[in-house]
């Protein structure tokens, strides 16, 4: 970690823990060198040395480090450096912490893939992506028939009676070469439209048989991306990552302020575009797929995420009367959004309902199918916000709960998403107060995810370590101790770091669950129903599949209802985006859902504040609404 | 002209001949400094020191010159430098030769303007540019009516029954700010279309009342540009310049070869784009008009010029069966062509007829009106190529003559366009052999333009200085002398340089006139007419207005017909572009002309070569076809 030496410059080796050796050029950062060899590290600052996410441990060898960003003094002292601002000065041995490696959930992908295709098949529609392909054989020109390439093409469209077709100017460039490449055999790519289909591409006949689609869920905290084979509907790979916009603020309001008052719309927009491009490039590289074969993109996100993705000024969303630029969107092209697919690939953006209920919810409802069922269903998407939909095939009402991003790990000291190393399940022995942990991937724990937090709090509550108001009691367990943020509960004592839940963490979690529960209560009362009328509760959101219903009810997040009424759906936003990637009928259905849903503004409800404050208790001030919890406490 | 001195750096002055002083910063080229002060020099290499067009004479003071490009040794010795690669090293006095100053034909512009508006008015159509403007008042959003900006906008379109309107994605960006700028008053800009109108822009209501159009004629040798007030149809200013593509070759074939075999399509494309941008920026700066107010562009050019302007691969144009990419063009946007207007300004490109008869001829025919007359007319556009059209309201046939660019000054040692300083008229005294010259602008001559060349050759022929075969006779005049290219005829003895016509120049001119005359002869015979059937001859092309018909007949370029049958129209391509800038009806008429015209390929005519070779004589081998010339010779 000294300054540059005067030694002769030659190539060096970076040796990983596994023994793998990667050659590094002089003055090239570790980040770049690893990337060149297919090892991708997480960065949310695009490698500017500020986010601190790409840290690696230098175990031996000399390096030149330009900044240590967000590294703690302890980390720096232990030999951690930021890969993005550090270059080797000779052969070095490094260790890459798990949290620095960009996640590609390969295993989950394969599994998910099968399920998804069966979900798609269950919808009873055929594969019909954004663009249709039509082969055409043009008669080659002769001296007697030497009309221009474009007129020849148009004549053939008329002969084949392909209907009104709009030809954008850009298609002229390259047309001469395209028609001649495969002896006047071409393939048309068109987008169906009510008035006149648009030609998006003209390919030489011999090429472009296989093609792929990308479905993206843009969450406020996390992003998910599916690469889909548009021929058979299979999901080829899945990637997910944190949304790098987090450095502009954890919630949508802060990001809107940053985008407008600080004039950072472009930066915030490019943060998420880069995230998507990074995930996509990683998958495409792994699979050896040419980005030019990516033929379409389908995107679902909440209204603010959608506007920031499209680089639309979001300021009016947060000012009365809360108006987004658009709730339905014309098709965009990947090129104008700077996505690294074929620039002419069309981008479908899910329609929104209102300023705080967006395309992710429309997508989720489509995936859940509640809009086609007779029974009264409650659909909950517990991500950064917590949007809820109540309804059936007759009506749908929706509201947004402002729950905050804590269940996705943000704002919680040792919070993380439910990926490898996350504590997803916690039990506290009633006698010994000893903990049993379950960790995603059965590895050494590196943090705690949403379901782990809910487990921890309800277990602490049941054992008396935590009281109804969310305060820790030091005398109830040796695991309660003073930490830098006040009282904290030690969940895992690690060699390098401990994993704890501190009182401010617990406060965040209680606020989130209170907002969700209050939202459901208000929505029900506004349309004249009660909790008992709900026949089914669908729980969507990243942490859904790990959630222990029992514990969530003890916490007071979910209503105290028969357990068989609950069903987990996982990330429904990405599932809906996948479905709409494959079918025009389902895209029409999504537009229909968006236009049918009625939005209720919770903040203008006279009873919201009362409901919210009552919900800050565990499980609730009205303990009678939680009979099974009451019974447990009494036991 | 020494190297950089060690003196302290401070600002310096460039003093022009007129006494005007311009402050120069250190290490800034003369070109840049002059430009900053509104003095534009001609450059066709974008200031790279290679074209030699921006030469200036340094009369006193020290400069640092990095390259002397195409300057001759004599010029360098006399103190000429290239303004683009030379910076002052202290105060300097310079003289700018006329040919280095970029031409803005201000005086002609005002005059032309009146004529043009009356031509437009004579067409009996109303002003209807590419885009229509429609004011709209949206109801501002309230808490009870808080649909998105886009839905609010669409709702108003429906309320006002404005019909099908396509909204491109790019309009979403900025929409939120636009609708709010003038309290929800907006102005729509739309393009009429058969299926569904396209919205090109949404402006705040209080802005964008005045708007302008640009009409461009892209000649192989010269470019002309009109800035038009789209409200009243007046031409505000006119600019013209050489086509910088000349450095890639004088004729279209050479440029096609350069574009394809040397892979220089992008460079050739940008050469003409830069020329147009330079002219436009100059005019807009002079008039203080914001480029964002330029609302549309209309372009006419021959097929190769059109393809190179659009950056379309032109290779198939020169290979059998001679096929261009397109003869009719979808609207492009200025931004995708890199034109420096508002990027969303639509660009209308005149339709072509065939690979060698293009939009400039369609535009010219439209301006001439021959397509609406009963009489049999011959339309000739004598530019770099020499295209001819024969027909009336019933039929039209057309051919291209490959005349070459000599009448526009190219390929002729002292050739130039008919701008200030060009010898446009020459008389040789039959007795004394003394010359009388007429110079455009009545200034000191700096070159000879097309009409001057025709005058010179026919006068030399009539006085016996030149024989029928185009050979000079030294003993017939003291003005005939040996020069570096063989025998030459001294037209003007200047202090700095003489102006001559050498035998290779004369040969070029004879080849051009032979091609034109042969073209007319073949076209007539192919459709079964003779010279006598022609009721009217319209002569278009830059040099038209200065041309002496009598002399052109003596030369054998024009048929020997009653003089009252001839009419000069000037640059009809730019006039047609002007007309179509203002009227949709006339644009429809242009499309109609293009589709009605039949193209004849001269090179496949069995008699073309005979006709051509006969035409290499003055006036022709068949002197009986030129009775008035025969009478003159006999006299």
C-alpha cells in the first residue's frame, strides 16, 4: 500500500483465494482486471471510489490505493482496499468478501424458469412478443426492374398484403447492405399497433433466428432482471442487485428531491440504467449471447422508479395534487434509454395507476390473477413501500403504505436482501435464550434479511426481551448489550464482525409494519369491508418466500386470520414483466388492470394517523384484534 | 512566421485591411478569432489545414504557422498563410482575399425574396408547412382530477376531436415542465399523415410564435440555402458555398467510389452536413435567430447527393442495374442527420426519379411548371451533371448527361462560380483582338464563371483564335501563349495572377457541351420528336441568368432555335425546395411529378456515342443543324 515504486513496469498476477490467477496490466485497477476475467464486483458508484461496495482484502503483495471511500479504519488497517481505486504493484493475493461479489442467482434461475413457463402456459395464451417476425423474399433487381431498394420492399409489402406499415427513416441506413446480404431474403420485425404497424428492423434472411427478451423489475431498493428466450418462453438466467440510486436516498421522496432540487436527474437515471446494463452484460457474457440479439425489454416499477428510469422529471409526483408525467407510456427504444441491447429494441413500460401505485403493482396483480377471481382478495407487495390491492373481478382498490425499505435491508445496521449469507430464520429458546439461526445457502451469516428481522422481533417479544413498545430489556438476556447506537441484541458473534439488531433498527421495523397494517385497515373500511371478509391474502415481495406467517402476525404486520388464507407469491412484479414479455394479450390485460384500479390516498384519510400509531405497538394497541397472539402472550 | 517566442503572452490584435481591429487570444488560430468576430472564411476541410481555402495574406507582424496545406511556393513566399493553422504572435495586419470569404449573397437574397413570394402566390395554394401548430388549453390538475400530464393531454385531444395522433416517447421528457410553463397552455406541432398524425413537439403556449424553415439545394459542386419565414413565406436570407465533398472528387462517381471502396461515407456525409450547418449558423447569427426556431428543413439534390446527405451507402447506384436505396424518403429528423436546427425539426427530402435523375430535377420541374402546360417543353438543368426533361402535362421523359462540373468552375484552372469577381461576359474585338470583360459586382476579376467560358470560346472561335476542334492558334492573337499546361489564352493580366483559359480547360468545356447536346438529341428521337417540335426551352442552373444564348448556340451547347423560345430560370432546385417548404399541396405535386417521369438511360442508347463525338466540334460536325452559326462563319 505504498506509493508508486520506481521499478520497471511489467505484468503482474492477481491470485484469488481459490488459487485462480489473473494477469493484471500496470496501472489497471483490481476492479477492471477482475471484470476483464469475468469476475464482477458490486459497485453502485460506477467505480468512483465512493460507495465502498467493491472492497477486497489484500492478503499479500504491494498495491497503490488512491482512495479508501467508505472503508472503516479497522477495515483499512486489516488490509481491505477498494478494488475500483487500487492497482497492484506486483503479484498480489486477494480475498473477495461475499458481499462484494455481484449476485447472479444461477440456481434459483433454473428452478424459477420451470415454474414461470408453467405459469405462462396456465394463462392459455400463445407466445407473441413485442415484435413479430415475417420473412420476405424480394425479387432481385434487373435492368428492366431497377426501382430502388425501398420501393422494391414496399411493393412486396403490398403484394403480400401485409397492411399499413410505417417505416422510420433510420431503417434506410443499412437497407442496401441488408437486402443484398442473403440474396434479397429478409426478415421483417414489426410492432403491432391500432393504426399502422411500425417496422422496427429489417434483418438479412439468414440471420437473427434466435432472439431474447429482458424483463426488469425496478424496485426502489433492489433490481431483478430475467433474460428470456423469446422462441420458447424459457427464462435463461436471472440476476439481481441493489438499486444504485440508493446513494441518492433510500426512499422515493428523497430521490425526487435529489433529482429536482439538486438537479441530479441525469445521474440518478444513469445509476439505474448502469445497474441494468451491468446485470445484463454479465448474463449475456456468461451465456455468450450477442447483445444485438436482445430484441425487447419489458420494465415494471413504481411510478417514481419508472420516471427515473425514463429520465422524466418526477417533481410533480411529490407536490399536491401529486401528478406523474404519465401513467401509460408510448413504446421507447432501448437506444434512447441507453440500454445495452440492440438500440432499436422496443421497451415496453408497465402502466401505472397513480403517483404512488405503479407498474410493479399492475404487473403483480396480473401475475396473481386476483383480477379474474370472484373471491375478495388482498394483494400485498411488501417491498420498499408496501402497496396493497383489495378486490376481485368486479372491482379493485389500491393504496400505498410508505413502509420504507427496511425489509429489504436498508436502514437496518446489518440488514441485507435474502441472498446467500442472510439470516432468514431465527428461533430463541424459551429456557436458555439461546439462538438457532437459519442462513440462506447454509453458509456463515453476513447479515439479516426481512424475514429474519420479523422472526427476531417476534421471538424477542415472546421471550420478554423486547416489550410491546419495542424497547429492549437488558436483564432479560445476556445478548442485549450497549452498542454505538444504544441498546442492541446480539444475533451472531462473528470473528470479523457481530450481527446485531439495535433499538433504532427495531423502531424502523415497527414503523414499517404499522404503516402496512394501517393501510389494510383503512382500505377495508373505505370500501365497507372488514378483515373477516377477506377470503385470500397474496403476499408478494422479495422476502415473501422466507416469511413465517405466524411471526408476522405476532409482530402485527399481517392481520390475525386463519393461516390457510395466506399465500406467498415472491416477486410478482418480475413475474408479470416476464408474462407480458411473451404475450400481447397479457399486455392488453395489464393495461386493463391499470385502468380499472381505483387509488385511495391514505394520507387524506381522517383515521390513518390513529391506525398507524396503534400499529406501532407489538402486535397492536387493540390486542383483541389479534386473538391468537393474545393467547400466546397469556400462555 | 518564426517559431513560438519566449515573450510574455498577452492578447494581440488582428488588423484587417479596412482598419477593423479584432482582439486575438494566445494560441488561437486566425480562423477561430475571425469567426468569433463574425468574419467567416471558406473551409472545406473543417479547419484541418488541408483544403487551402482559408488563405490570408499577412502584411506585417509575426505568426506561428503549423501547415501551409495547398498553398503554392509563390504564395507562401508572398506571405500567404492558412488561417486555420496559423496564430498571431503579436499584433498583425492581414488582407483577406475575396475567394477566402464565405459568400452570403445578401443583395441577391432580398431581390430573390420578392420574386419567390410572388412565384409562391402564383401557385394558388395557402401556406401549409411540414408541421401544423394547434393551441390547446388544458384544465390544470386538482386533487379531484389528478390524472397524469400525458393522460390529461390525451383527454384534451379527444375532447377537441383532433383525430388519431401518434406521440413519440421522446415527447415525455420535458412534458411536465412544458405544460406548467404557461399555466397549462400549450401549442401542438403535428405532421399530417395518411394514417395517424405524428406529434413532433409540444411547446409552452407563450413561446414559439415565430418559426423558420430552411430550403437547401445540394449540388454536386455548389450548395444553396434559403432561410424562410414560415409565417409569411418571405425568404429572409440566402447563402451559398462550394460543396466541400469536392475534396473527395469532383463528380458523383468518384465520390461513390470514395464512400464505398475507401470507406469514407461518414466523412463525405459530414462534409456536406458541415457545409449546411456553416451556412445556416452564419445566417442565423447575422439575423439573431435562435436555431431552435428553425422548424423544418426541405432538401433537394441529385440521387447521389441525397444519399450522401442522408449517409446511405451509394454503391449500388454505380453498379448495374443502378439501384439507389430509395427514391422516396420517410421524413427524417434534423437531429438524426446532425443538422444544427431544433433536433426534432422534420426534414423533407425531395423524391428522385432514378439513379441519375434526382430530387433537384423534380424540384426544378415543379418550379418551372412544365408538368402543367400543354406545350412541349425542354427543361435543362446545367449544373455538374446536366439533366434534361422533355414533356408537358401529358408525359415527361428525362435523362442525365454526365456533363461534369466545369460550368461551375471546377476542373477549369481559373474557373469559379458566378459570384463577385467572376468574369461573366467576354467580347473580343474582331479587328484589334482586344478583350472587353464584364465582371460580377464590377470589381477586379478573380476568375471566370460558366457564362464567361462559353463567351470566351465562342468569341475565340468566331475570330479564328480557336478552331472547330478546340485547338488554339498562336499566330491569331498575341493573347495566345505557352503556359504550364500547353497553349493558353490570356483573358486578364493581373498584378498578382493572370486569368487564362488553357487547352485542357477548353477540352473540358467541349466535352460538357457535347454531352448536353447529345442528351437532348437522344431524348427527342427516343420519343419520336425533333428539335422543331420543342415549343419552349427552360434553362435552369446556377449560371443561367448570366448566359448569352447566342454564344451557347455558337458553342453548340444549345440547339439553334428561335431565341424567344429560351427562358432562364436560375436555380430551380432551390426554388422548388422553397415552394415545398410552404405547401403540402406542392409537396404532393412533387411526389406526383417524380412518379410520372420516365427515365431514359443514355449510355444504353445505340446512337449516343455518335451524337457525343459529333458534338465535340464547334458547334457540331453537322453544321447544317446550326443555320445561324453557319451564316455567321460564312460572314
